C-alpha cells in the first residue's frame, strides 16, 4: 500500500507513462492521416463521443466504488482480526492463567492467513513460532489458517479441562476465536469472489475503445494540438480504469494491495512482547510502499 504521497505520485506516473505515450502516438497518426487524406467521411460529429465519454465516466465510477468497497472491507476485516488476536493474548494470560505457547500460535496465525490469501510461502515467521508437530498438522490441511485456529481451540479446551476453568470463561475465549474465524471467512469470500466480468473486463475494453475513437472526433477541432488534448483526456479515463483494477484485488502482490505483512508483524509483536519473548522489529515502508 502506498503510504508516501511523493513516492505515490512517482509510482502513478511510472504506471501512466506507457499508456500516455501510446495515446500520443496514436493521436499523432490520426492527425497526420487527417491532414493528408482528409475526406468527408472523416468528419465525425462530436456529440456521440461526448455521450460515450459521459456514460463511460459513470460506468467507471460505479466500478471503482465497488472495487474500493472490496478493498476497504478487506482492511476492516483485518482490523477485526488484529483486535481479536490482541484480545486472545490478553485472555490467555488473564483467564487461562498463562499458556504462552497459545500466544505464539496466535502470533503465527496472521502470517499463515496472509500466505493463504496471497498464495505465498509463509516464511520464517511460522517456523519460528510453531513447533514442528503443529506445523505438520496445520500444513497437512487445505485451509491452513483454519487448521491453526482449530489447534488453538484444542489447546484452550485442554487448558480448561486441566485447570477446571469455569465454562463462562471458556465461552469468552471461544467467542474471540469465533470472531476471528468469521473475519477469516469474510476475507476468503473476497478472495474467492472476483468482481463480475461486467465490472472487471468491460470497463477496460470500453476505455480502450473510447481512447481509440476520441482523436477521430477531436482532430476536426484541435488539429495539430490533438495529441495534447486527446492524450490528456484519454489518460484521465485510463487512470480511472487503472484505479479500479488496482483496488479490486486487495490481496495480490501489488503496491496498491493491503499491507498484510505489516499487519501480521504488528499482531505478532503485540502478542509476543507481553509474554516477555523477543519480538521482531516493525516493518518500515520502502520507497513509500508499506508491504
């Protein structure tokens, strides 16, 4: 996720440079052809392209709202996981009377979930936090994050039976695990349910078509200035389309995706420090991007 405005503008400029160069080149070709081979059929009315641009802007706005809603819901669900993981660490210490191993398991959970959502490897964090036998059980399952929650729940149950802890206390801790599972389900729903093709494909095709047709209408009025005016307008539509495509998949490896690694590291630190175990340093932004 881009967190620095200056670096963010540089990133957006680099992403926009190829389409604006292509647009300017196409506009220049149209101007040359219009000036050399001008015929009556080339005189296109401006009204159709104006109506098309207005309709496309509304369509892109609707798609971008839907894409941002997916991105923001993902961030909200990660916030719920963060809060509930912290609550679990506190309850494990105060209500269950210890069990630092369960705190370590929960510290590993966001790393396992991040890797599952992104289709990545878990990295050294999980190897450091989970013992070999637990890792073997977790990674033998198709849903590794859910399997780890299951192991944590079994650990809570064992502690309740061993210390004869009141059922109401067990219910309190179990509700935290249920809230985490519900948030995980929401994240998996976002990952497994892409935007409909009408929102993910058609806007991109319509934007490209609009940028191709635009100079054919603008050249009659702008003449040799067409590469400037048409390219700027086309770039605005390209950026609108690109913004939606960047946000519609909040878990992929992209500078626009949610900073899941940073959030997982934050949860890990918040759980390890209270039990007196060394915690890794927080992840700092690199070139204006939070991973």
